[in-house]
């Protein structure tokens, strides 16, 4: 974890020039497909919504720092092919995310990676019989994830981003043997202001 932070800090300090930075704001909205490792359910079967505000801070022609504040949904959902030993049918996590990315730009593409702070707003869990079993699980309010993203900017006004993230710390606090970790694929539209 410390090594990841040091790498990002090093890239940032290496890229900073004395010239004035430029900022570019945008609105983001899109969909997520989520999976939770450790719940015995497989596949990215839990769709969700994602939307918020995005800010790019240009360091030079090729490098930028991006930050967002967005509402995001993730979780997992049972499919017919999942393990019969899985007792969970569906997990839904609603959270506010603050990703910070270091991005490299080449032509119309931006490739970046960084960390995401996630604050859990609420969550719901249903078992295979359809009963709400949320009260039997205790999830952390604060999560940290690794994020990798690629953006295609179609013109000056809009672009599309494809992202992948994975939890660094376990989602739940109540069970030391189960280590739920979220993985999310996101597809979103970026409308530049």
C-alpha cells in the first residue's frame, strides 16, 4: 500500500512544472457491473448506476490528475450456475466515491490509475429465500480501492470512460473468516463543461 502511494506521489512530483495548471470540469454518468469476491457468487451480475462530478487538472500536455465525487452502486447477485452452498442471493452497496487518478494522454485516449476512497451510504442483503438479512452483516463505512481507467475523448464536449476497480481492504467488519472484496467494471459518459 505504501509503495503504491509513493509511486503516485513520485509520478506527480516528476510531472509538475512551474507553469500554471489548467482545470477542466465535467459531469459523469453511467453504469456499473459488480462482483464481490468471497460470497460464493460468480460473475459481474449486479448492475448499478453511477453519476457525479469530475475535475481534470492538467500538469502538462501529456499528464493530468483527475478527481471525482460520485454516487455509485455495486454488489453481487446470484445466478443459476452459482454454488448451491451460497446463502446470499443479492448484495447492494450504495456509496459515495472519491477517485483520484494520475492520467497519461495520447491523442484522444487517457489511461490512468489511482485510488478510490468509498464512503458507504447504505447496503442491503437478501438470502436465497428472499428475506432481508442485512442486520446479520456489518460492513465498513470506509473502503479503499485500486482503480484503472481508459477514456476516449470523442470531441471537446464528450467522451467515454471504461474503468475497473478492486477493493484493497475487506468490506465487512463482523466476520474475520469471510473476506468480501468488491470488483467493479464501470462504463460512463463524460460531458465536459
